[in-house]
C-alpha cells in the first residue's frame, strides 16, 4: 500500500503547485507591450474577435491566457513615406477601432493607467496603441498631436529604417559610414520634447545607440523599450547593451522583453537562413500571396512545423534574458513585450497568448516573489505609463 502513497503525494503536490501558479498569474494584471496582430489583420482579414487557427492572438485566447492589456503595434515598412505612411497608420487604427466596436463587451481602448485599471476591473481587454516607426509622423509635429488624440501611447522613434531626424539600430550598425548623421538632429529633439509634453512614451527598441543616448539626455520622462532583449546574452543589433539597460533603469524606464527566437538566441539566425534557402520556391510563392515578408515566413513555418520547431530555442533561454535584466536593472524595470504576430518563431512552448503563464511558472521556480512577478507581468508598465501621462 505504501508504494502507492508516494506517487499520489507527488501528484497532489504537482497539481497544487500548478493551481498556485495559475492563481498568481490570473490575479496579476498582465500587460503585453507589443503585438502585430492589427497590422496583419489588414492583409489576412481575420476576425480577431473569434478563435483563430493561425496567428498568436485573438480575443478568445487572450482571455484564456489571462491577458489584461495589449498594446497593439501600428506599423508600416519604410516603403511608406511622405503622403502614405501617416495615412496607413490611421488605417490601422481604424481597423483596431472597428474590432473594438464589434466587441464592446470584450475590449475597450484606453489611454491612461486609470482607464486601464477600470477596464481590467470590468474584465475586458484594455487595448492600447503603439506607433512603431517615426516615419509615420512624416516629419510633422502636428501628426504627433493627431496620433496622440487617436490614442497613441508610445512612439517607436524609428523602425529598421531611419528617419531624417533619428537613426535606427539597423542603419547605424550596417550603414554607419554612409549616414549623413547619427542620432537625433534638432528636429528629433523637438519630437522628443513634444512626446514628453503630450505624455506619450518614447520607445527605444529600434533606434541606434547614438539616437538612444541623444534621447536619454533630452527626455524629461521615463522611456521604454517595448520589445527588446539583452545584448550580453544575444549580441544582435536590436538588443540592448548593459550600459543602455543601466541608463534606462536610472531614467526610471522599463525594458519589455521580446520573445522572437532571433533576439533570444543568435544561433537561430543561421539555422533559419538555411531553412529559408531550402524552401525558397515555396517562400517566394507565399510572398506573392501575402505581400508581406513576415506573414509569408509565419506561413512557411506552419507548413513545415515539425522542422521549424527544431530551430526554436528553449523557453529557458528567454527566461535567462528576463532574469539577466532583473539582476542588472532591478525588478522595477523589466516587463513583457512579446512581439507576437510580428515574427515567425518564438521559444518552444510559447505558441500564442495562452502561454504567458509558463513565464510566471518559470519565474516562481527561480524564487521570484509574487510582488516582483506582478511588477514584471504588468505593474511596471502601469507605473511608467502613469509617469508619462500623469494619470
């Protein structure tokens, strides 16, 4: 009889532990600062209010995953410029507004920490807007004002493409010798000041190092990096170096850790390049269908899922990025910025918004306190939002 008691005891302990994780996870305010589902929706025409078989996000799975607030990325590539980029940004915001109007009992657009908390109490998703790429203001301060009125919570100063007033990490790294300038120019500093005045958070996930440090000596408000990892663990140009992480902590800002496999594990890029070369004809066909590189990549991975899964890093590598930043910056300065629906690959186990609890579980296994877990999952975002918007 005794030989059956130990397995039963262990099973009970495991179930109790799992229930404890879920309780802590569901009680926390969970906020993800970066998701590209709205950008994709314009192409796929998916109804995100209903359960989807493709992609990482919809309102059904968001509820299951305990997601309380989502900052939706408003994005267009550098192919859009004067006369087209701002209009496209507004088209995406129109799409988000339409989703909200179709699902008024499930989600609400919010602008402030007070509105966010109120919406969470109503058990609805707090939807927010992050404009990913300064080229969408088309070098006009009044476009910043207009986007702010529509709900822009943060502006990523550049995407991969530089603007005339701020240089990107991609351009500073790959084309530094040919750039006419690096960092912010005088207009770029005006942009920073206007964002500060309006209470719009400045996002430093894509800008280059010179732009980063120019912002840090110009801004009067805490900054964010909405979807970045630690350069020390994965030396990719999109990740932040230790001095940058320390500067954000000193500024009172927050870095929201990106889930993309290529930023979590630099070994992924070479493996993915070989995978793409192997299936180039299929990928080229998918690009014609989707007219978007990322969506074509996502679809190719879905077609060859078993093989694509073998390229993905383990979840433990993502947790190392979170833990590394916490140890360097403090638990007050780290959060979650998944980049779901914006890339073709994430660590094993992170397939959709239903999987956030696995991060909570891993942090608790590392003996993180409930208080610090709550900060990382959403508390730090609320603090930095309030510090910028003032309410």
